[in-house]
C-alpha cells in the first residue's frame, strides 16, 4: 500500500499542508518576500499598512511585512513543537522503560512521580515553569516538556510490559544477556515504533501549547517572530487592524489542524493494517 | 438593510432572552451624576501612610495634604498651592517651618482638623516607615503650639512646602483613623478630609466614593455625586467602555489607537508632558561599557526620533538628561547626543571595539520599551554590535541587577518618576554612588557628581537658584559621561468623554483625577 | 481487590499527588530569581525597607524548615498573605474560586450538550454530510488556539454586533447601583437566591462567550469519543437484535445505545472539567474574568510566591478530587475497573 492510499485524500492534503509549512520554515530566507523584515528589521515608514501588494498580509506596528513575519514565525512554532516532543521522549522513554522493565519498587516510585506531574494542571505548570525560567524559546520548550513527558513514560511502560513477556525477550534473558543490553537492543527498538507514531501526532498539540505560552509573553525573545506573541501584540488593535492578529492566528490554526488530520489519517491507516 | 444589520437583527432575535437590561441602560438612575474612571491597574494599598502606587488616584480624592503642587506652563512659573495649610513661613536657615491651618475643615468622621491631628498623621507615617515615608527623613520634631499652628523642625534645610505636597505619604489622617492598622484602611475605610469619602471597596474591581457634604470647599455646579474608580486592566475593554460611554476617563491605551480616538466626537484625547522619563542605564562596571567613549557611541547609535514616532505616535519628547521638563533643574541646553552612526563608529574604533554582544533587560509587556529595543538593535547591528533583548518581570529584572554587577545586564531599561517634585529624587536614586545597588542599577560612581548632588540637596531648602545650578552641573556631567541613554520623556495621554468639563492633568500626581473640579456638560 | 481497598488506595494516591504538587510548587518558587522581601516591602522600596521585610518574613530560615512550615500551612488552609497586596490569600480565594468553578461548570455543561448529541448523531448517520461536517468541526475545535478563538468571538459578538458584553462577570452598573449579595459566590445561584432576574440575565450574558471558548476543545473531544464509542456499541449484538425487532432508530440510539456509553461520557466529563480548570488561565485573562486563573497568572508574573502556591494547591486539589470522584463512580458502575 502506498503512503497516499494509506492516508486517504484528507490525510494526503494534511500531509501536504504540513510539508508546505516545513518547507516555508526551512527556506524562509529565500521564500519570504521581505526576509530581513521577517527576521525583525524594522521599517517604520510603512507601519500598519492593510493587506495589499507588495505587503499581501499588511504590515505590523514597526512596518514589517506580516507575510514574512508569519513565514519566519513558522520556524519558531515548528521547532518548538518538535523540540517539546523530542525532549519529552528523551525524558519519558527511559523512565517508562525502567519502570516497566524493573517493576516492583522502581515501577511504583516512578509511576507515582508521573502521577504527580499528570495531576498538575498542565498549562498552569507550564506557565509556572516558564515564568521561573524567564522568557526565551528553549525555556518555553522545557516548560511544556515538563508537562508532556509523563504521557510518554506511561506509554513506554505499557509497551515494555507487553514486550517483557515476549518469547524472544525471555529467551535473551535466559541466555544471560545483560539487562541494559536487552533494553537497548531488543525492547527499545520495538517500543520506539508505536511511540514515534504517537509523537508525530503530538507535534500539533505541542506547538499549540507553546503558542499559548508565547501569547502570555513567555515565548521567543523579540524581535524573533513568534505566532502567539504576534497575536497578542495585535490584540490591542483588533478588530480595527484585523490582519495583525488574524494572519498568525490562522497560521497556528491551520498548522495544528493539519497535524490533527494527519494524525487521524495515520491512526486510521494503522487500523486498516491491523 | 446591510448584511451586517441582517446579522445583527437575526442575532438579536436569537439572544432576545438575554436582551440587555443592565449593561445598555447603563447607569439608569441619574448616571450623569456618577463619574466613572477606568484605571488600568488595581489599588494595592489604601493606607494613606504607606500607599506608594496607583492607589494615588483614589487617595487624592479622599485625603488632602497641607499643600498641592501646580506645575508651571509656558511663562507661568510652578507654584505650591495651599490646601489644608492656609499659609506657611520658613526660618532663614530653612530648618523651621510653620504652617497655619485652614479654619473649619472637618474629617469624614465629623471631627475637626487640628494641629494635633496633623502632627499625629505625619508621625504615624514616619513611624510605620513604609512606602514613601522617607520624604520626611529630615524631620526632627513636630509641634502643635495651638490648634491652628504646626511647627516642623528639620535636621537639614529642605523644601518642606513641596514635600508636604507629595502625592504619597503626605496625606493628613483623622486621629481616630491614625489608631487603625493597614487592614482597616484596605477594607474600604477612610479617615480623610477630601471632597469624597469611600463607600465601598471590592479589591481588584472598584472603589466607590460619594461626595462629602461637609467639605470645606464649595462643590462646583453640576459636580459629581459619586465617583466609581473601576479597575480595568485590559486596554481593549477600557477603550470599549470609553467609546460606549460606560467610562469617563482612562489612560494607557495604545498610542497607535489615538488617531482614531481623536476622530471620535464623543471623546477627547488630552496630551501632556509627564514627569515620567524612560532611559537605559549602562553597566559602568563591566568592560567595555566602563569606557566613556563606548557608552557615548551606543548613545549616538540610539534612534531617538524613530522611537518617539514609532513608539509613542510622535507624542513623547526628547529627554534632556534625566530631569524631564516641568521639574525644576530641567536643562533644555544639556549636550544630548543626536543619532549619528558615523560618529558612533568612529568612537568605537578609537576604543578598538569592532564586535560586541550586549544584553538589554526591560519589563515584560511594555510595548514602548520593546520598540525602543528593537529599533536600537537594528542600528547597533550596523556597527557590528549584537543587542539581545531580554524582557523580564520587573521583580526578576531588578533582582538580577542588584545581585552582582559583573554578572548583571549590560543595559537596564526603566522608567523613573518623582515621589515629590524635586530633582534630588531622580539624581540621588539613579546616579549617586551606592555601596549596595538599589536603584543606581548602572552602578555609576563619580565623586564629583556625588558632591554636586549633595550640595544641591543642602541648598534646596534655602537657595533654590544655587541648588538648581548644582543639579544642572551634576546632570551635565552625567550626560557627558553617558551614564545612561536618555530615551524620551513619556507623554501623559488621558482619554475622556467629550462632555466632561474641567479636566486638567497634573503631572506631579501621576495619573490622578481630581474629581472635585469636574462636571458634565449639558 | 474489593471496592473498599480500591477506595483506600485511590485516596492514598491522591494524597501523595497533592503532597508532590506542593513540593513541586515549592521547588519552582526557589528557582524563581526574585527577592520576596523586595516584593513585600512595597512598590519602589528603599534598601532599609527591604531589610525590614526580610526579617519580618523569616526568609533566612533554612530550606527544609521553610518547606515544612509551608506544607503545614497549606494543609491547614492558612495560606498567609500575598507578598504583593499583603491581603489574606484565603479571602481572595473565596472570591475567585467560585468564579472559576462557575465558568468551568458551565463550559463543561456546554461541551457535553454540544459534543455528546453531535457525536451520537454522527455515529447514527455514518458517512452522511452531517457526519463529515461534524468530523471537521470536531477536529477544528481541537486545533483552534483558545486565545485566538476568544478574540474572534469577542470581535464578532461584542465588538461588532454588540450582542454580548466584551468581558467581565457582571455589569459594572449592577455593582454600583444595586449590588448582588454574595452567598455562595456563584453569581447564577446567588441571583436566583436573591430573586434578582436582571442579575441572572446579566450574569448569563457575561458567561456565554468565555464558556463557549472553553467548551470548544472538550466539545470536539467529546464528539469524537462519543462517535467512536457509539459506533462500537451500535455494532454490538444486542443492538443488532433490537434493531431486527424493528425498534425506531431514535429509541435504539437513546434507549439502548446511549446508556451503554455512560462510562465514556464520564471520562469526557472529567476531561472537559480538567481542561476548563487549566484553560482558565488564558480565557480568564482575555475575558477579564475575576477567577483563579487570572489571579495566579498575575501572581506568576510578579513572583508572588504565596499566591502562586495557594492557588496552584487549590486548583490541583479540585482537579484531583474530581478525578477521584469520577474514578469511584466508574468503579461503582463497572466493578471491573476496581479489579484492574
């Protein structure tokens, strides 16, 4: 079955949208109509222009081209979404694997720890962490990852629990293969597959949470374009100068929508496989 | 019928069960006699002894001081006006001040204003020692020889008439209220003599005050019966309330919205210079900012005019050093730099600086400071300097600056405004050398400047001209040595309903409305 | 494991979680680069005033000692005073907690009212245009940034059409001219108790937009979960049997299939309420809703540690208590849960 037939028409469109955003983000300096302004250079002679050529999405309070700002903002959003998921995996996976494999006291302690983090209202914890760390892209990523890893820890533990009783793992253990080797060589690769699908689907919600932090002023440092922050800055001029908030707001929405639709399609595809 | 109207009537039908009784009828019963002030912050402390924040808006209508400061404008010089004191004299050495109190003044609890009450009020403030109590720092004794006379003695000469006019810590409190603690005041009680008395207080929401019938001054015709001090933190909502007639006054709306507000016939935009000035303190303890020429170069690279036009819609004014216009000691001929990238480049070359990484800290969610940073950054980039803009909560920004100058920020951007109208406050707080930094967050230390500030302070009580000369000299030195980049003097922009009469903004009292002098047209 | 033991175990775990959260908040507060004494000393304090505040707050005590006294204070409900406003925090919480709970309850209700029937309808008419549109609506509701949705709703219903108030919880005119007496703190209930139907209408109008904003995400989730649960149930044997007996589709759907979906619905309820508590931070800021979310976010920005701690503690308590109750109800309905 080819990728596209597995994804179906909706999934294919979603994938195309995600790919387009990725492409725009990576090639921003070449694709943005005003790359310098996208990166933050002010142009105060043209402030608050409504959408019309050459500024297809208008300009902001410092006269910067909104389209370029939104394209550059995609870099921050996509990378924060990806980083959140990666950092969370890096923390959650080992914890979940150790808990599942070692069992007993370890399992109990580590799982209660994840319970604590899961019981904490997620956005509140993220805001708390971000405020403690101060604004900045990496700090925002860490703040969200703190609320994110427990899910992966739980998933990894569940995977390991089923894998542990698999004949080949049992066999390896009986042959005297060391625990760390079994975990790394046999359990990890098998557990990674379902987790990575989940992780791919989580990029959307992750960047949505990151954009909420950035809306609260806890995102990337200015003048870096950051969607949530731009929506917030434009709020004071909304709806009179609607383009200011609408452009980045729609960008977050469409990208998160595409990720969600892609996730659905992936899940449906898996079910078809099964 | 336009599309929008169709939508509107369809929507109206749909929401008929919610059809607004309350919020459109607005102030149904005689709303014209209620003044609604939409204040962008809460009122953190209603204790008149310790209040040192935006609570001044409420307190200035409920309490009165001995005097009031009226700033000069054009050719009219500034003056100190009698309020609870009718007149005052000072001894030749400036150490003894005698105030004669106004007759027939009553506190809100019905008791009479006496010299003993004044003595008790100031002593309460000094004893608690919170907020701006330090303005009474030089007071050594307060006597009440008779009910109408208060004699205050000082350890050093001070302009006590101006100190008594302060917007903080100078309020006169009734003897009964003097015995109360902070919680009593913050539960919505008051003990003032002012034209309004507090009816109710909902923290974070509003203070409602009504006219005090026995106030010593005649209420103006058509004056307001009630004042509602509303806490409206969201500027979008504040603007909406002004436009809809649900509020009479506000400030803090985005500068970029003022054009459309000015075009609205229902609204008046009142623009005044303020005593609030914006600047960035250079970390003079850290290389290469310890070199005067490097600091001068950075100041030469600052886009002063662009920040005024893009950040304040052209309403701010150039800062001539740290003292804004309207404060005595302001120096309109100060040798301030103008934006000149070539000159900046030359100075940097002299010091051998070719590339540099600097960090500027400023308050989170202050759009003006951010605009200043972004425009400056663009200029500095052309000189090979990379400026990192680091927004921080004020508390965190301040904490970092106080901890260790060597590890602190390179540039500390902040506002300053005076506790009472004196140049001393700006200069001593920000540029007089400090052993442990408190507000001198550029760690500037120059014995010559210290001496000038001190001599100005000693002369202030007796020889105003001499003091002014000393303060100006100190300020010149600070400007020449580029201890800070003086960004701009902030404009005071207040938006009122057009039918509000008698509104005058007094920059000496921050964002205070003296509700007593207002009335509604028609 | 019997129901009794299950209950005990869940209670113990909840207590552990609350203790853990308390500890986490305390640690987070230590990381915060700020000086509580400077905050406590008031706006623009002098160095001497800060020193005085430091002594007053006993900030020099060792860390473990401070955590112990902090945990004890939290447990006894003595939240101390805010460093910034110096007001007793318990008093503030009494005012703000009902506001947040009211908003959360109404938005949860909205999410269920919208999400569950829509999901059930979609399931009943799989593949129809309603199912497709609903499917897109659900996914869009999940992908919409809360703050952006809030702004759009405000722009449409308040700023352009003027149908609903822009923000706040009650009209200011009511507070000034005829204030509502606070009994429960829930405005809707207080208005009914006082027989003030003008206030009831006003409060309801203020609730619509924030509640709708908060309901969007959980409504989307509710719809998707209901749909998949219903599809699964509709495919079960006994439903096929009653269908063969010729019962009307509506009776099959609501009489036989829905009751089987009660457990998933409880899950949805839990999710919605939890989301409403968390999402309150953003929504309360935009709608100037005088609730816990706004209170705590302001405290976070000014590093007002006692307020952060108390508010987080109370929100977590609500969160944990709700999960506990839901789990217990589920265990009662379906004893298999307790055995797991």
